[in-house]
């Protein structure tokens, strides 16, 4: 089985772990026989998904299209935000005790307003 890595932070994603996958393939239109590229699966861990969705719009039409899809999917369900929050909290407890720097991510249960 292939190991999946977050495209943004290169963290390894375990099977069944919460993440966002973007499937991408290209195909020709109006050309016979139809040509189709292999599909690529691009993955983002919860932290990067939420961070991307909350961040500014990226440069480039293709990046923008992917960003809008991630915003839709992250905004539709707080589960990813919760997962990102939990991971961040876990990291803080081990590395950064009581620094009060938890303002970067929204608290679970808050839906984004677009
Ligand atoms: Zn990541």
C-alpha cells in the first residue's frame, strides 16, 4: 500500500486518518481516441487543510480552484477543524506548555463564514 504524505508539510498520513484528498486528472475533449492522464491523489493533513482554507487565496487559476474546493469541504464539517485543533493541542502540551499561542485556529464547532 502506498504511503500518503501531506503535500504541504510532508507529514505521513496513516490509513484512516482524517485528511483531505484532492483527485486530479486531465483528459482531452473533442479528440478521438480520448486521452486521459493518470489520476493523481494529493493529500492534506487536517492542520494544513484548515490552514489553507483560512488563509489568503493562492496565485494561479488551478491553485484557486483547488483552494475553493478545500474551503468548501473544510467549512462544511467541523470534524477536520476539530482534528486540527486536537493535534495542535497535543503538540502544544508536549513542546510549548502554557504559552497561550492557541489563537491560530478556530475552536471546534465554529463554522466558517464565507
Ligand atoms: Zn500537512
